């Protein structure tokens, strides 16, 4: 029954995606890479949320909340503020310029060299870090949930390989052969399932804690484990409270405002109004994110503290123990969809970056749109196979994988955010300043976290503080260079008129309401 439910929901998603995209022109760049610039608010919100939410986050953050409590909700709730900033400040500028990729803006603002370096950084991050780790964590979750090794009489390692390649192949079909719209539509359907399935886990868990009453379960947790419901982390925690005002917001702004795998959904909006509504809907739902990725870890601590030896086992253990057997297949299908989403979204963005920013620019300047799409797909196949080969070898990944990923991603996230912010806020800072800032950011952060941090241990500043320090430093470097070696002319953003950029009239009041909810949440859990 579990397998039948799993297959039924998975096939349903595929059928819906096919029918929703069968009339989209996949031969053009806009059609393939941006779904014909036709995405509506609900589709954008659903795709954003499911691209963001995957096994490394669901399992990883619940593992951290099992150990540290609600303070790790910062990764979720503060994202809402970053999404609001993106909707009000960045998206209007992106859509006005009619860009397909973030590096395209950097070419117009600086030069082709800056675009090439940035595209290379994005692709390196996806290829070396994101894609293999999504496949590994997803393969491990599916393998464990279905007990694949026992079902097929194979070793745990072989079961992991089977699941990794299964996820990789299905995800590649969506991302490479379906284009962005297929990815976005499948994400939307899976997002509905993930919200339903994800919320079922804490509900059943609280029901168990409260002996048949969810409200009694909440009271029991907050009375018995008050230390788990303190939002402000101390200096020994993974997220000291001070980092919320420094590097944490920078990481969130990069992820939601400039990361190609995320912002590509908003770039595909049919107009600015739909894009802003989609982002605001996603921001509101992100505030509820801790119910899925934080609360279950605390419930697992209450119920199974003496049984769980590895914090990352908290979520799978809770699912196995409290979810009725009849719903396991549905939840596994939803989780499978979340894994696919993160994989195929990053893969689709990699195909876009290669086709638009590298192949067209440096390999075949005369390439037709059909050729660009074709070569992008070929690159995607190579990248997908490479990721599937690498993924199973991450079996010895360090504990606290989610935090570790954020730290490693700082090598390219903060430098890219730096040059985008300066690019939009100034008119005369030259291209050489952007190149210096990128190289400075990558080199200094790498030295800081992989040479100095191990040397000084606990006395060294938190990596989020380091990000903020380097962000400010590199902005100052760019401004100084711009002062002494300015551009000869002011940068003026062109309006390509590819979509209507009339904003949503309620975007600012709704954005303010979302920010106030986040602030109130922190005050309540102080």
C-alpha cells in the first residue's frame, strides 16, 4: 500500500506538469529558461518554497532544533524579511531590465568579464556543493524510509546508489527536458502536498505528547522544555543572537534576492504584480516554516531523547513512530517531490547559466536560440551525471550539515551580493572594482574559515560575523576604487518592456505586516 500511494502521487504530479506545459514553446530561451515569462503568483510562491525546502533542510534543521531548540528558526523566519526586500527593491529592477540570469545584469552594469566570473562561481557552487548534497541527503532519506536495502536484499551503500540515481534521473527529466515551467508546475503541486504532509507530522507528534490533545501537547512541551523555546541564542549556539543583525540577513538576501536557482522563478513572472504577490505569499508561508522544520525536532526530543543517539535521526524517527502507516506512502512521495525540486531547480538554473552566459557569449556568439537551449540541455546531462557519481561519496559528511553548507556557500554568496548591491546603488563604480571585490571576497573568506578559524578555535568570530565584516570591507573597497577610477559615464538601466512593471499596490503594507509578524515572533519567544 505504501509503494502504491507513493507511485500514485508521484505519477499525478508528472501528468499535471505535462498537461500544464505542453503548449509552452521550449525552443526559445524565454520559453525554456523562463517558462515563456508566464508564471502567476501561486505558481511562483509554490516553486520558491519547494525549491528552498528539501531533505537537508527538513532533516538538518530538525536535528539542530532537537539539540538547540527554537533558536534555529532564524533560518526560516528571517527569510521572510529578505523576500520582502527582494519584492520591493530587487524584482522591479530585474523585470525592468528583462534579464534571464542575474549575471546578465552584472554584464550590463559592469562588463562581460564580471558576468563570466559570477556565472562560474554560481556553477561551481551548484556542481561541487548543492547538487551532490541534495542527491545524497535525498537518497539517504528515501532509502531509509522504504528500507530499500532489506526490500531488495542489497547493501546500504548499494541502496543509496539506487536512490541517488533514481532521484537524479527523474529530476533531470523535469529540469533538462521540461524547462522551467515544468519544474515550477511540479513544484506547486508538490508544495501543496508538502504543506499538508509536513504539518501532519507536528500535529500527530503533539497529539502523542498531549495524549490525544494537540493543545495539551503544546502546553506540555512549553512547560517541560522551556529552554527549547528561547529564540535568542547565546555565544555557544550555532546562531548567536547578534548574528541575526549581521551575516544572517546577508545570507538571506543573497539566497532569496540574487541566487539564480531561487530568483529565476520570480524572473519568469508574467508581470511585476504577479511576481510581487508570489513573493509576498512565499514570505508569509515562510513564517510558518518552523512548524515543519523546527517544532518536530523539539517533539522528538521530548518523546525519544533516550533512544536517539544522532540528532539527525530525530525527524525520521518521529515520522516513523507517529505517522499512521496508511499515510507513509503519501508523505514519502511529498518528500520525494521536495528532493526533486531542489535538485531540478539548481540543475535548470545551471543549464540556464551555461546556455545564456557562457555558450552564447564565449563558445558560439552566432548561436540561435534553439541551439542555445540544445547545448544547455547537453551541459545539464553532463552536470547531472557528475552529481550522481559524486553524491554517494558524501557518506562521511560532517555533523550539522545544514550549518556547514551555509558556511561553505559564503565563499561565493557574499562577494556576489556585494557587487549586486553596489551595482544598483551607485552609477560610477567601474568593472575593475567588481572584479577586485569578488576575488577579495572569495580569497579572504576562504583564508578566514579554512585557515584562521581552525587555528583559533572557539575564540574566532562566528562565520556569519565574518561574512558581515567582509561585506562591509569589500563595499568600501569598491567605493574607494570608484572614487579614484570612476566610469566615464553614469550607468542607466534600460527598460526592455518585456513585461508590465506596474507594481502591486499592496506590496508595501503587506511587506510591513510580514516584517512586524517576524519581530513579534522574536519578542514572544525571548
